C-alpha cells in the first residue's frame, strides 16, 4: 500500500477561536503533531492571517501575543498566497458567502481534503471537501491506497 498525501485547510475562524479559547489549543496541537508526519500538510490562507491580525488590532489585543500566534502559524502551516485568480473564481460561484468561496477556491487549489472550520454549515454544499469542526480533528485518518 502507498501513502496518500493528506492536506488539511484551516479556516480563519479556527485561528480566531484558538486565540480566544484555550481549549482550542488541544485541537491545534493535534493538527501540528500530525503535520509533522511525512504525508500530512496544514494550509492556511494569507487572507486568514490578515483577517486574524486585523481583528485583534481592532480589539487592541496585546501586539506581542498576536505576533507570537502569527509566527506560530507561519512555522506550523503552509501559507497559501491570496491571489487575484482565487478572488475571480470565487466571484463566479453560486454560494453567497464570498469569503468562504475564496477560502474554498484556495483550499481546492492545494488539494485539501479536510476543511477545519467552526462554521461547518457554511461549507456543507461545497464539493470535494470534508468540512470538520476543530473538535473532530482527532478523526482525521491518514490514508493508504
């Protein structure tokens, strides 16, 4: 049997939940641990990181803490560039949540099977992905063909 690459996309709301709620640390640690395996990669959009920073600047959160989290994201995940083509493609989609469309287009480009999101209902109609809540990350299984 041959190992199959497992690509996991992290939605921006998961980054925010992780910053706000300490219990999300368990889920992120698990994701970081499995991403250390040879055939598992974590992806996050540059858009998500920008949204994360903007949200906490607006809230006047501790800048050093925000930087610490961003540096963690940069070292643990592949950052997907936010490209004009993703914006264009997402505007052509039928789903009315334009930001989710952008996330989806970027995740599909990088062949992400799993979308970790706190808003599963937002992704239920998208094809070729498995949306899961952060609390469900323990169910991710590495596949073999």
